[in-house]
C-alpha cells in the first residue's frame, strides 16, 4: 500500500519515492510508488501533476486502494525524486476549502444542502437544494464565507474509527460509518467527510467570489472562484471596466448611467436612419417603376446593401404588379420577388436552380434570396434565372 504523504503533510512539495510496479496498459504507462506526494483525483478534486525523475505526471488515479501515477514515459531506475506542481495543488486547496466554507455557511444560514461539487479548470460549482435567486441573499452568503476566511480558522483533518466521535463532529453528509473516516472540520463553519487536500487555515483561501447563481434541476448552481483565481478574475474585469470608463469618459459611479443614455441615443438614431432609408427607397422606387416591361424588372445595385435593395423592391411592389430580380453587388446577394399575383414560386425556383453554382438560397412563394461568395457566380446565376423567366 502506497503511503499517502499528502495526507500527512499537505505542504510537502518534494520527496524521493521507490517504484514498486510499472504497468503498461494500452497506450498508458502507470507507476505504483512506495510513497507519494501526488493526490489522486477524487471527491470532486482533480489530480495533482508534477514529475517523477524525468517523467511527467499527467494524471493520478486511485482504484481499489492502489494509487496509479500516469506518466508520459517510464523512468529509468528504481528511486526517483518526485516534484509536485505546487501552483496547481495550492489552487486546488484554495478552491476546495472555499467549497467547504461556502457549503457550511449556506447550511447554517439557510438550511440548504450542497448536493454536488465540481472543481473545473476555470471555475468551481456547487449545487444547492434550495432557491438562491435573490442577489442580496447571495451577497449575504458571500460575505459570511469571506468572514470565515478572515477569521483564519484552523482547518482540522481527523481520521476517526468510532461512531461516537463521528457523531460529535456533526458532519453535514453522514456517510456509512467506515474505518478511517476522514473528517475535515472548521469550527463554527463546516464539518464533512472528505478525502481532498485543504490548507491549514481558512485565511489561505484568500477570498471567495460568487460569480453567478443559476437554476439547475430544481436546485441552484453557484459558480465561484477563490484565492488567486478570484484575484485574476477581478484584474480581468477591472481592466474591462477601466477601458470602458476611458471610452465613455466616465468613472465607476457614472458609467452605467452613461451607457444607458448612449443606448437610448443609439435607438433614436437608428429609428431616424430607418425613416430616411425608407424615404430614399421610395424615391428610388418612383424612378424605377417606369422601367418595368411586361411585369418584369431586373436590377443590379453597385452601392446598395441587400436591406436597401429589399426596401426598394417592397416600395415598387406596393404600387405595381411585377416580378423583380435584383442583386446587391456589395453583399453578393440576389432577391427574386413578386407582388403575389404571379404564378411563380420564388423560393422554390432559387432552391432548384442554385445547384451547379457556388451559393446557397431559398425562401417562400413571394420572395426568395440567394447568397454567393464569388461575384462571377452571382452574375452567372442571375443570367440563368433571367433566361428561365425571360426578364428583359
Ligand atoms: Zn474537502
């Protein structure tokens, strides 16, 4: 049985271990050691990484009491210096201990239980069996968790073998009593059976920031970050706010108000623009109506978007019965439309004829649209449709 050094001293970053067994399983190389500083994945906490001699530890797993070190190559020899990727481990300790604190304060303050925990690469989640949709309530919980961090309470790990002692600890999820039940206890905050790695005192968690609360399968999923992760999040968000402040010539106290006002201004301008665009399209339609021959019209715009082209078509068809084939060259798009009195299915016609051209399109009976990547393809397609419909 491998001696679990990480259970004796969670701060041990280096040791010398002896390789007891090497297993080649398909593509994998697995090492079993006499003693290890590497925590295997378990209880929601990802595994440690690091080096064994000159081999990289990619993953660590535990099965039937045996700890397997997944390495990139088999190290030569029997005895090796093992080095822990300490930054990764300490990050996991901060996040994991934060999870205990948050779960404990929620249970104490609201009576809700933690039903699920995931420590991801980016953020941590816990699933709470109660409603936490009130943002003020979430803030209150966050404050309580951070208070427990500032109080720098000892995080006690105790392995118990009798029911009485386990009951004394009043753990929040009582497992079936087993030998060597490992209890992690923070006085007045949390008590739970756990196999993970935690710092010696809550102060090392640094800070806990809840990012969002989301409804999840009748529960609430809380997303949060602790320690360095929370600091990096703050730095990133602060950078964004600072850049926004410069762009909007505002500071933290006025920026939201300024953005709301800018948004209103934008909608005003947009409405104004739509009105002008509509008036221009009506004028253009006036001009083009005279060029309709035998209820057929073909148009090609070098300087109009597909939206502007569509508006002009709309104005013409409101006043005249016609079949119009129009293209916007800047957008490389074609519209085929009529006023509803023509026995042609525009969408179907485009769909059936677009094969053989590098474009795509479709639509309904009155209006079809096609898009091309190449302007020459658009030209050939327009010519093809023109021949079918005999538009002059
Ligand atoms: Zn734990």
